[in-house]
């Protein structure tokens, strides 16, 4: 780099061209990753939905009906299509709240918590926080669901996981729950 003075640093033409080249390579890599993620998502949903996927992708109302289907695989696929294809709406989020509380199938309940986490990220919505906190505190709920509800509560706060995980620990358990965060939203009388 050429230095004109301490406060003003300029790139030479060759350095600028090199930065542009590297930036374009990075943009291409990101597009490739997005394309691969889209392909992977579609393949996963296709395995769950089977022949019904095309209709879900073509008809939003049909997708919404499938969220209540008797087959848990169809329900999971419909949640994925609703979130990734049709876009998150308040209606979808409200359906996911009911699913997060009452669904008997753990995989569907997990998918609903994922949708809620995405929809309400950073909102600090007290009503949703109360619901998530109640799930975290309910010892009758499977640990996997309680942990996901807690992670959704962190997302609701708009904060990263690093604040709540000990450094280097990627295995999250209920012992690591910050109960002060849970109590901010859920404090049963």
C-alpha cells in the first residue's frame, strides 16, 4: 500500500484491481453456497413431501393446509416451504406457536420452533418470550425441545449464542441455561 500520510492511505491501481478481483471471487463463492443450500433444502423437503411438493410450491393455500396434515413428514415439509418459499408471515408464526406448544411429533415441533426463531429474531416480543420460557421450564417436555425453545429465546433477544455458551463448548445442555434470561420473559406466579 502506498502511504501519502498517516491519515490518508490509498491503494495503487494494481492493489485496487487485486481487491476487486478478490471481492468478485468472494461474491461468486457466496452465490455458489446459496445455490447449494437451496438445492439441499429442496432435496430435503422433496424427501419429506414426495409428490405433494410441486403443489405446495405452486399454491400457498395448499401449503398452509398441509401444516395441519395428519402425516408429520408433510407437516414438516409444509413448514419448510412456508418459511423458505412463501416467506414468513404472522399467520404462519401464529400456527407455529400452537405447534410449538402442543405438537406430539418432536421433529414437527422442532421445525415450528425454528420458524418462530426466524420470524421473531430480535423482536423481544414479550408474549412469544413468555410462551418460549414456559416450554423451557416445563420438565414434562423433552429436553431437545426445551433446549430449542431456549435457543429461540436467545434469538428473540437478538443476541448471538456466544454470550450464552462457554467458550469452545458446542454441546448445549439444560445445565447451561441462563435462567435469568428465561425469567425476563417467564415468571409463573
